[in-house]
C-alpha cells in the first residue's frame, strides 16, 4: 500500500483536483453559453430547438438551389413565348440581345 506522505501521491491529488476543476468549469461554460444563445434566439423570435430545420426548409423552398437555365434554354423559351403570342417579335429580339450579351 502506498504511503500518503510520498511526493508522488500528493502531486497526483493536486493534478487530479486541477483537472477536475477545469472539466467542471468547461462544462459550466458550455451550459451557460447554450442558455445565452437560446435566450438571444428567443428574443429574436426564433425557436432555438428548430432553428436548423427552419433554415433548411427556407433554403429548400428558395431559388438558391435551383439550377439556372442555359442560354440555349432561355432562347428556346423566348421562341415558345413568341409562338404562343405572349410576347411580340420586338420583345423577343430585345430579350434575345440581353441574353446573348450576358
């Protein structure tokens, strides 16, 4: 059985106490920051428990993830619009020039 008066045992007790204190302080800091963030989000009208899901839904519903049509597709759409009578030949030519200048 080790003698408690040896320097190694005393050093172990001090190191253990320091490490335990750091772990407890880190845990308390994480809890405090989590509560602070939740309160700030609530004040801004956001539910902190569904924030990531709400953002994902907004992104999926937005145009952000849609691919933009190519110039050829846009020019073909102009031809269809003119053929249907939705736009005039002058409007088609104007839009065609804008697309080709991009």
